[in-house]
């Protein structure tokens, strides 16, 4: 289950401000100094393109902007007219737990990590250290073994995971191990016999496994 409130949002805008035209995606993403924003996709001449940092935004482009919800609400109109473009905004967003193992990144601050190429388009939702959820700030330093919950477009999150360490995913194999162990324990319980009023009662192995299932 997920909360209906999401701190991140993506909206589409037709770029009309003259000072935003003919500039690269990297230049536009760097302009708001107080927050991180990303141009996730661009519709140009009816076609959707996946922009790179050196992609130039042209007149008539419609851009999908990903950032904090409150920033879009407060300043989104400064980009241009908001556009209803379901296809442009319909791209997969991933929430992924990543274990930090890259030795070259240990000791760096979150601000330093955010400035690296692999972190483009990715936001940090949660930081867990030795099983404890940690408050985090731009100056927070990353330690080996930290688990970072990343949010962003699927391709961006997967790229960041490879650079940081490895993705900590729940797998079908892991689930089946726990299921199998539960059935095994249930079978053992089912073999126990209880004497009630002189009569031996037992669940049988199959009955015990059914209870544990």
C-alpha cells in the first residue's frame, strides 16, 4: 500500500519563456539552486524523445518535468502553459532499495552524490543504516552497507543502483524459501500427538502444513 500523497510529481509544460529556449537540458536542470528538477522526456514535432544532458530545448517543445510537488505547484507556470499529455507523462517510476558497496563513494555527502552523472533523475526517499531509518540532509555522509531507497524513472534508478552497489529486491526464490520452511515446521507440528480423555489426537503432517501455510 502507498500513500495517496506523493512528494514527487511529474507534469508537462510547453516551453514559452525566451530565456529557457535554445538551452541544454543540463543548463535548465541546474537553474533552480534550491531544488533538484529533471526533464524526463520531451515531445517535439509530435514525437516523444528521451533527452540527454546536452539535448537542446527548442521552441514548441513540451517537457515532462519531474521534481517535488510543492515546487511544481509554486513555480511550474514559470516554465510555460501546463499541457495535458498523458502519453508523455506515462513512463515507469521505480522505488528501489539499493545497498551501498562502491568503496569510491563511501564517505561522500549526499550533495556530492547528487552532483554525479549517475544520480541524474533520481531522488532519495529513505536512508537506512544498520536497520535504523536515518534522517538525512545534503551534508549527510554515506557509509558502506547503507540502504538507500531511490525514486525516479526506471532507467535512471537502475543506472544509479549499478553505480552505488546492488539492488536489494525481494525475489520469488526468497519467498519460496520462507514458504518451504513454514511447511516443514507445520509438518513437524502435525506429527505431535496429544492425549485427550485417553484418545490420541494429531493434526497429521498435512494438517500441520496447512495451518502454517
